[in-house]
C-alpha cells in the first residue's frame, strides 16, 4: 500500500507547476508524463497523468478535462521540513512570489521558523525549520 499526493489542475497548469516544483528541490525529477492525444482534441498535449518526485516522495498530477466548481484549498497542503534556514527562505520566496502569505515566516512556538504560502497555482505549502 502507498499514499501519493495527487494534484489536479484545471487550467492546463500541471506541467508548468510540476516543472516549477521539481526545479526547487535538489533531488526533484519528472519520472513520467502521459499526454492527451488525438482522441481528445480539445485536451491534446495536456497532461493526462504525470509522476514526479520531491524530496524522495512521489507525487502525481493531471490537467482535468472538465472544469470543476472546486480547486485547491489550504485545508490540504504539502508540508516540508527544511534542512536549513537558507533552504526554508529560498522555498518560501519562490513558492510565495507575488502571493499573500497565509502565515509569514516567523517563530510560532512549534518550530524555529515556519511559513505557509499558496503558490501561483493555488497549491498550499507549509514550510518548516524543525
């Protein structure tokens, strides 16, 4: 049995988001990508299913063919324990660029430093320095 984070994008953002995330983690990589083909001409070339790794963990993402009434919400987030303050700051700056922080970087009593941001794709990230 395995549990894998699965991100569904609605605006054909899956590949851009995946490549952005992979670029932020030293060991990040795209494992596989399957695209819609001629059978769905309105979706052709978008991500049918992609697999990528961040910090040794597998994630999956898709571009959803139908538009839904919902999107990402901060009630579900990716939690990252960082190895250094520099790493925390770099991720916080990149993921939160141009966005309002849900919790600005600071000491909240449960870690040395913590910040919570929604990235430009709407995915929520909790960044922690234990």
